[in-house]
C-alpha cells in the first residue's frame, strides 16, 4: 500500500463512519464527486488546501486524518515481509 492508497482508505473510513455518500462529502467540501472517488481509490492526492477542506467538511483535524494514514502505513509495513526475508524463500 502506498501513501495515496492509505490516505484514500482513511478518508473512506471516516466518510463511512459519518454514513455519508461520496456525493455528500463532495457537496460539503465543494468538490466534484469523481474527485472524492479518485482520492479514495488512491489515484489522486489532495493538495494541502483540499486536505483542509475535506477535514473541515468532515469536522476532523487534518492531523487526526494524517495520523490515521500513518497508522495504516505502519501496520502495512509490520505485516509485509522485508526484502531480505522475501528473497530467502
């Protein structure tokens, strides 16, 4: 999982916890629904301005969202084989 994918998963999780559709989040954040979809799929990275706009719409601090992204990346690293152990197989 790369950073964009982790961000997308964290954003989707937060959106779903509020029981919001992508369309609702897009409306609240004043962005296109397709853009929200692309972010959640890890195909687009939001700008800092967009990050703050999404967080304002979701009523969460940007640092809390980014902490979730970091947690997901660290969890993935712990569960992934290291290059040396993968080549030893």
